[in-house]
């Protein structure tokens, strides 16, 4: 073996994290590297401890690079510095970008690219994209606010809305089930059915699927048969291709 790579994931609860693990393992094996995969289960301090342990054992494992899908990006600053001091390559993997490149840290390993994620949201008032018109309420289901990708996507959405739409933000930490629970709780707390947003935005497609289920449950429980509710995801993944709009019935 040429050495090893360490891949640190937020969890293994969503499709993106599992995809990182699968591609990392396949490509490391194909190019002659061992790979250590660790899941933090959404615990930022545990992830930092995992990374520190890998740095401590770097000589024994011939560690060449650390790749991280962070729980809280800001919490990673100290260990990123420690990795640099140990002459280890450091790659921060953000949602929407697979293993951007192994070549950036290990010259003998070719690049791996995934489909780029667009952060250019469709305007909610644009013809054909949403019946909101020029104003209304938009609910955005986000990744963790301390993740760079979540902050960038939220900023992009706010730029598109341009202050003309009321924006509700719910943190679902990238997973379908957390998105479903967050939207279900929010709709249960609404003062009236008329407060339902005219459009739902999810920062990845997996969370959009959770939003869809929550809205289906909401309409079913209240026997509503309102208009279609637009849901916009961000990753253009196949599972969402045919479910972008949810029937009110």
C-alpha cells in the first residue's frame, strides 16, 4: 500500500455521507491506499477527537491526507492547523461536492468529480416556478448553520428573495427524517392553515423528500385539498426528479 487516507463523516444517516464513504473506499482501494472511515454521529467534539487520534497515529498508519465532512466547520480550525503542522494534506468536503479531488492532496491519485451543485436558486416569483407572485412566504429547510455549504446556500436564496418574501428557516442537518420532523412541528404550530408557505426550499434533495412527506401528512391529517405546493431541492438527484411538486390532496 502507498499509505492511508482518513475520511471523517458527520454521520452515515444520509445519502451524501454514505456516497462519500462508498466512493472513498472504492477509489482508495483502486489506487493502492488504505482508508480509515469514521462517523461522528453529529457530535462535533467527537469528530475533533477522532481527527486528533488519526493525526497522533499518522506515522504508524502512513497517513497522507485527512478528508472531512464536518459537523461544525468552525470546530475544525484547531485540528486543521494540527494536520498542517504534521505535514498532512487537509480537504474539507462540503455538501454538493463529492471528493472534489484526491489529486489536490496526493499526486498519484486522479481527481474524482461529482455533479456540481448549483446555488443559483430559481426566483420564487418567476413564471412557472411558483404561484407566489411578487411576494409571499418561503420556508427554507437548511443544513447545520455552522456548515459552510449551508451558509452559502442560504445566502444565495436570500439574494434571490431580495427582501420581498417572508423567509422561515428550519434546521434539519441535511437528513430527510429531520426535515420531515422540523416541517411537521412547524405546521402543527401554525395559527391557521392559511399560514402555510407558498413555497418550500430544501438545501439538498434528501431534505426535500422529508418536506414532501411532512406536507403529505399535513394535508391528510387536516383533510385539505389545496393547490400543489412547490418544493425546490438543490442537488438535482434522481430520487427527487418526479416528486418536485406535492399534491395538496
